[in-house]
C-alpha cells in the first residue's frame, strides 16, 4: 500500500515538473496577431518573437492573403517590415519579396530575422524602395504594442 502511494506521489511530481518545464519554454516566445488592415482587408498574420540565449530576438512573420504590392493603390515596389523598439526607435528590419517565391500563388508570405533590439511593435508598409529609412504612410499590417 505504501509503495502504491509513493508511486502516485512520484507521478504527480513528475507531471508537475513537466508542466513547469513546458511553461518555461512557452513563456520564452510571444505570438502576436496583426490587426485587421484597411489597405489589404483580407490579409491576416502573426508575429512570433523569441529571445535566444545570446539575448537576441528572433522575429518570425507568417501572413496569408497578402495582395501583390504592385496591385495596391498607389502601386508600390516592396513590402518593408519595421520594428518599434522598447526605446521608441523605429528600425527597417527587412523586406518581404512579392516576386521571388516568398509570396506563393495562394498569397502567403513569411519573413524572419534576428535583432539585438527588443521589439515592442511590428508593422509592414508598402514602399517604393527597400532601403527606406523611415516608414511611409501606407501601413499595410500592424500589431498593437506588446
């Protein structure tokens, strides 16, 4: 009887440790949805932010139903991904290429990068130039501050 009781306690403890272990991994990353877009209303997506062991932040974006950038009014050349940092700096962190396979025939797109800055907001604009230093007015998708 004592062996069965000890066995049950061990199972409960192992289960509790496993839950804490899983919770610690899931708390290391954030999943943030983009808000509805007035520019491309069908577009949906999410951003995943994960801090790594070097204190860098991996940023991954997945989007569906993103219209070709040339079809926007006014027409643009590239989608640029921007990050607002916790120091309120805005950084161009890359582009989503709409003509080289990143966006498929099903209008899906993905993007990933690593940054040393802690992100507090991510947004995507349509721009004429991939090297834009400041975001333009055509904000296609944005998250809330997180």
